[in-house]
């Protein structure tokens, strides 16, 4: 009887350890090994597009005649109430903009004074530009040639990397560009797209290329944007 009791004292801890190890391995398998690219990209796009607030950095360039021309380099914030703040450079000129409710504030690069445009939203016509609305380049309606390139171990957080050739519901991109190629860095666990890069060829001059990279962070954080004083 005593031997049987001692045997169970050994078996139970071992069984518990094996059960915990099995649970951990299964979780690891689902998270790290068994990744369905189609399911992952759908979840990542849905999760990211549903964000109500975020911060971002945009870099865009034009490659033409073998030369790379910087188009924009901007840092921005989008608050939950729709307010926007941008600061950086566009086509080599300094830019600083606030959009709070229906009032837009532009800082004049020469006088450094704020130019106020109340009663309307002049940025509305630019809502499909990534600099104004970065999520607009993620309004993807179809994904072709989807590839899963695994975890990026040298990138902080070791995100998943996906590539594809999508169709996008974006007036700006569709009017001037074609043959879009995207890369997505998807955060493990949350499924937020932390970084997206795209390349596209000009419709009239296919040898000219657009390249753009957007980094996202602080999803759904509390962001307060107030008019400049």
C-alpha cells in the first residue's frame, strides 16, 4: 500500500509537468508554426482598420530616371474623434498641420504663423492619401500572390512578414499607379499591422516607381489633439 502511494506521488507530478508542457507546446505550435497566411492577412487588415486612434510615420519616394526623389517624410497622430496632426516634409517643404473638428490650421513655412481655415475640411479631398489617412492604403478588396515569409527574428517583437499583390479601394493609388506590391509586418498576438510598405508603377510611365512605408504604433491609445496656440 505504501509503495502504491509513493508511486502515485511520483506519477502525479510527472503527469502534471507533461500536461503543462503539452499545453505550452500546442500554444507555441498555433502561434509560431501553424500560421494560415490567408486567415492571418484577413485578421490583420480587419484589426488594423478598426483602430480608432494611432500614431504613424510615413516615408514616400519616387524613383524616376534612376534617381530617388523624396516625396514625403511625416510623423502624424490620429485621435479617436477624427482630429489629425501632421509634421514633417512634403516635396522638400516643411509641413505642420492640425485638423480639429471642421477647422484646419496650417503653419506658414515662411512667416511661421498659423493660417486658420474654419468651417470646412480642406483635407477631405486628400483623404485617400497615405500622408493624411494612412489606413486608406489598407482598404484592400482582393489579395493575389500571397506569401508568408515567417517570423522576422531580427525585428523587435519578431513580427510575421507577409507579401502580396493586392487590389485596393483607394482613389489616389488607382488613378495614378498600378502593379501594386505590398509587404506587411504583423504583430504576433494582437494581429496589428505595425509596418506596411508598397511599391507601384506609374500608369503612364511604368518605369517610374512609387515606394512608400508606413510605421504604425500606439493603436487605440488615448490621443488628445488640441489647436495650436
